[in-house]
C-alpha cells in the first residue's frame, strides 16, 4: 500500500514537472524578449547613473596613480608626468573633451584650465613636469585641484544620485545640501508628482461618468460614442498638443470667443502655464481612464442596482454602495495607468508649459540632448523609476484582494 | 548571338550600378525656418544642380551635444552643420570638428577675415535684436531698459531660453554700457546682477527656443516685444506683418559651417562649403533673408534697400556689440547650468 502511494506520488510529481516545463517553454520567448528589450537597457541606465569611468578610460595610469596617492599635499612627480602624457594622447585621439566635461562637473573652470595647460606646456620633456605645470598655472600648485582630480578618479561615483536629491559631497567628504540657487530637483520631483496626481484625479472625475454613460447606453449609440472617445487617440500627439496652443493662446479661439461675448476685457493666460499643461494632459490621457473603466462596467449586470433599490435603498445609495465597489478594479487599473503615464510626460509640458512647469523627463532630455551629461540623465531617470516602483508597490498593497485558497 | 547580347547587357547594368554607387550625397544641417528656406533656394538646389551631389537638408536648434554624441559614438550622419561661434571654438578644441584648411579650398582670400577659423568657414552675419509689433505699439521701446519696463509697456516679453543672449540684455537693461557687458558678466557680482534683473521681469517672460517662435508670438499677440533673430522678423515683414526692429543694443555674430569629425562625405562637404562661400550664392542667400554675407564681393551685388536691413549696415552696427565668443566658451556651461536651475524655480 505504502509503496503504491509513493509510486503514485512520484508519478504525480513527474507529470507536474513536465507541465511546468511546458509552461516555461511557452513563456521563454517572452522572458527573453523582456530581458533584452527591457531589463538590459534599464540595467544599463542604472549603471550609467553611478558610472564614473571617464578618467579611468581616457587616463588609466593617472587615475591609478591618483587613487594610490594619499590625498595630502601634491601627488608625486610620476603622477603629474602621466597626467600630461595621457592628456596629450587624449587630444590626438579626440577624447580630451570627455575628461574636460567630467572635471567641469566638479569645478566649472577645469575645462579651460586643461585647454590652457595643453596649449602652453613645453613640447620638450622638462626636468620636472610639476614645475612646468605650475609655470602654466598656479592652480596646479593648489592641492585642491589635485584632490578634485582624485575625486573624479574612482570607477563609480555617487555624485549624480546626490545631485538628484539636491546634495553634494564637500571637500571633507561629508554629504551637504547644495547651495540655494542650485537646489531644484526635489521641488521638480514634487512638482511632477503633483501634476500627475491632479491629472489623474481630473481624468477619474471626467472619465467615470463618461464610461458609465458608454456602458449603459444601447449598443449602437454606445459604440458610436466610443469611437468618438477613441478618435483623438489615433491622432498624433504633437497635433493634439499644438491644437491646444491654437485654442488657448492669447489671440486663440477661446479668448476671442470670451472677449466677443463680453465676458472678459483682456485675454486670459491659458497656455504656457500650469493650466495649459493640466488641461492638455487630461485631454490626452482621458481615453486611458475611460477604456479600462468601460470594459469593467460593461461586465456589471444592471440587476444588482435594481435589486438594491427594490430592497429599499435610495438610488444614490444603491449606486454608491452596490455599483461603485464593483467598478473598483477598473478604477484601479485606470488610475495606475494614467498616473504612471503622466509621471513620464515630456512633450506636452515642454510645448505648453512655462519653465516652472517642466517635469522630470524634460530635464532628462536636457541632460541627454543639450549637455551630454549621461550621469545626471541616468540618475534622474533611475530616481523616477524607483519612485514609480515604490508607488506601484503601495498601490498593490492597497488594492490587494485576498485570493481564495488555491489547491 | 543572344548570349553575347545578354552578357553585354549584364555588364552594362553592373557598370551603371557602379556609377550610381559613386553619386555622392551630403547632409547639411542648419537652423531651419526662414533661414533654411533661403539656404534651400540659394545653396542646396544650385549646388545639387551644379555638382550633381544630392543635398539632404535638415535642421536643429543648436544642440551641440547632438553633434558631440555623434562623434563620440562614431556614428556621424551629418556632413555639414551650421554652428554658432562659441560652439565652433569649443568643438574645435575638443576635437569634435574636422580642421578645415581655408587656403587649400581657396577660401582664404574670398571671405572676410573673421569668417576663417581653424574648424569652420563663416556663413552669414546675423543679429539678435529687439522686435515688437508696430501696429500695437505706436511708440516702441527704445532701449533694453524699456524692454524691462512693464509699467510703460505692459505685457509679456519673449526671450531666448538660455543664458546666452539673455544675461547680456539683462545687464544692458540694468544700465551697463554695451561695450562693458562681457567684462561685467565675467565677475560673480555681474552674474548675480544679471540674474536679479531677470528676476524682476521673470513673471512676464515667455521663453522661446526655435527662431520661428518670436515672430509667431508677436503676430498672435502673445508677447508685446521679444528678442529675435533679425532675419526671421524680416521674413515676417515680407509677409506683410507690421513688425519693427530696434537695433540699439543688439548682439551680432557669425554662424559657421563646420564638419563633424568622422563624416563619411568629407570631400562633398568641403565642396559644399566652397560653393556656399561664392559671391553669387551668398548674394542670392542674403537677398532672400537679411543676414550679412561673409563674401565682400557679394555685398556689392546687393541693392541698397536690402543692405539697409543687414546687421552689417552702418546704422545698425553703430549701437550693436559683437557676441563674446571667448567669454561663452569659458563660462558657457556653468552659466547655462545656473540659468536652467534659475528658470526651473
């Protein structure tokens, strides 16, 4: 008896293993795709935000020498000599700009110091490179300059992550807040969350009644209205954004209409400010709220509400206590979709907002396109990713429905 | 007989393919808009016809970082780029642009002295000026102090988004003489002074990034006055809009043709630059849009009323200053960073 049951158990396990292997093979292509297209680039992004290999790649001997030096006074002659040699090699390889840019993040005079040094150093080997460097500029006699180089030498750095949190390391290595005029990112992040939150709320308030109407209308009319909701979806994003400019600008349709009706005497400022950003983002993200809500509402039979009313509930109470809880899955899906999309919005605030309305993605684009500061762009993007994941975890916790026990 | 004909046909076909493969193309990137259209008429089309080289035109807004990433990744798709002078100097020192020997391509004596540089050849002289709608403002602003005076001229102002061409005007509005602007801006107190002057106007500023925006906004009434590239305003004037330019305190500069290092069509790029610096094409370009030619012979070919609209015209040059190239090469990055942080607050 016992042998038979053990045998059966073994057979069962074998069958289950085969089943799970089959399931895994079916999912394997998708997993591979996700790894290549999703996990690897994001891993690269996270790596870029701490990557500090500029000096180690362009000037490896100097970087090693600086790290071996203890940081007191001036580094040994050998390190200073290798600095000159490797800088010159970098010029002939066309990569000196990389070093200049990286050092400029530490101190904005470094690039011009490097250029000046390269221009003025003697071509023949002098007795002492240290003396030659100091002859070009007194900054090379200042230990601070060399300590700055030493700070830029390690393979990884936390300066970009600290900068996104408005912090930096001072000369002694402690983390201190940045000076007032450079502190922007924490307020930019809070602004991004704020705008995304307001847009999500507005989308919910506008989208819920619309989805309810679409779900409860007879099929023909409902489908027609659904097409009207989807039509802007199929128009180019830039066209929709630009058309908001035409509608809302000082000489635009809305202002002209209001002035024509005599309701206002001077045109209202409706665009290139927060109002314009929120209105256009709500317009663009509304279908993302309406569609999940519609699909959930379509599946809710109408007789539950009728049953509640027949049992004596006020129609509004029936709606609120019977209907709405059943739509919560759709509300949750719509909210999370709209919120996460709104967090990453770039082009709409860039075109319709003022400089004080720009969201995080604008600065990621600025660092990528205008200053080539990959570290900052990656750090800002990574921080946005982390914030989004944290909010998603909170959302999961809040909307977790207890699963019935699976056998 | 048939096989012989077939063999010859195939060989001729391959020869034809070979010829096609040799036909060069060159990608020329400019700042687009009205200037790009004028270049299409004066440079791209005539060059393509004369040399048989296909010209692919494109535009950008001066993002030096784009060129730098191209060169750093070894993926250069732009052959000739129009750059502002600080970017030219920076690109040359960093090895982002190919060195151009003006003597070798015969341009040393053809163009103005200031248009010859180690890594670039000048294209035209342009100016950032103060523009306003003369229909809405009968008595226009006379100085940068007027630009900042919101009581005298209520309404929004357009300024270029960036530290360049903004900080200088702020100092001029604060009373600094045009000739001393870059000296004052070189001191930390001068920079603070410029930013606090900008703070005073901040609520009324609408920032533009593309050259086509200021005339658009002026005509639409979004802004009551704006800084703008003089050529774009002239293009709007040609369309019949009543926009006026105030040349006092304007900043003029040259734009340069540069070749990103590693461009696959170096030869065609040099030939394009040679062509675009000739007297005939230069005169054609400047008669389309009032940017000063760099070829002195071209200037003599232009009629008087076209010359009057140029930044290089005597009366316009009187109160203008040249852009501080070395200043912006040295201090550009830190000031742009400070500007971005300031604008975000």
